[in-house]
C-alpha cells in the first residue's frame, strides 16, 4: 500500500549531512583504484593536452568539479527582504590620544 501524501512513515529520515552508505562505498572503491596512479593520470592528461588542448580543458574541468565545491552566491537581506544596512561600529579614542 502506498504512503498517503505527506506521510512517508519515516518522519525522522536520514539525518541532514549524513552520507548514503552506497555512495560512501563507491567513493572508497574509486579512491582505492586511483591510489598510486597519480603520475599515470598526470602523464595521460599531459598527452591529451599536447594533442587536443580543448579536450584537455574539458577533462580538467570535469575532474575539478568532482573535487572543488561549486561556488554559490549568498545575498544578505534585512527583514522582509529589504536591502541589508551595514552596521557602523565607532570605537572610542584611547585615553592617551
């Protein structure tokens, strides 16, 4: 029997930030496969760079997307979406000034 809308019978669900066990295992398998292969991968990329610079850049971007988090933009707003007004902090002068 299917769950009723709004009820998945698992209200707590997986905790936020926890890693899917299968994903964790797959990442470990790939880490094991790549371990010690750094120089071979570097050599292979260098050969691609020499013969096809465009393909090299495409590969480089694809590889980097796996290891470098994507940059996101966060906008700070005030209450009700109003532009945020910066706070000016004025420090008193030191007594000997």
